[in-house]
């Protein structure tokens, strides 16, 4: 499949949980990140083109607040090439507040390693 991403993706070097903001269920852990989206490592496959209201828990070294919330759309899902019990799921951020968007950008810059290709 041809790469359609317009911004480079960075591997994520920090353990960060992402949960469903409505159900409090763990969706996955951040695996890589870009200014417009991210990839999660998940324990189950997720439906494509579904909008999720997500919450990313933060530490004090990232922001003065305990979490950010945003809406993201699942764009692709495939089994992990190394672990048969993990699914890699790509998301595009659809909606985020200005303040939370600035925090998300800080996370990209601070914890994302140099550009990678998936």
C-alpha cells in the first residue's frame, strides 16, 4: 500500500497509556506519534474509520494537568509482525482543544525519536 502520510512519524520512547474517555477501558499504548496522528499497540483489533473519544494520561514532566482528551479516527489495523497477541492501530486526530493540542505537540517533540518509516 502506498504511503499517504504527509507528516513524518516518530517512534515513541515513553510508556503512555491511551484509554477510551467514555468507558475508561484501555485502548492501547502509544508506539509512534506525529503532529496529526499516532499508532497504538492494542490487545485487540479495532474497527476502521471509527471515531474514538480518547484520553491520554500525562505525567508532571509533560504538563500541569493529569490528562488530555481528543477525538481520533482509526485509519488502519493489522496484527503486529512480532507479537501475535498485539494489533497495531493507526489513528488520525480529528478534534483536539487548542491547549491539549499544544500539549500533544510537546509530547511529539519531547518523546518522539527521530523520524521512522512503518
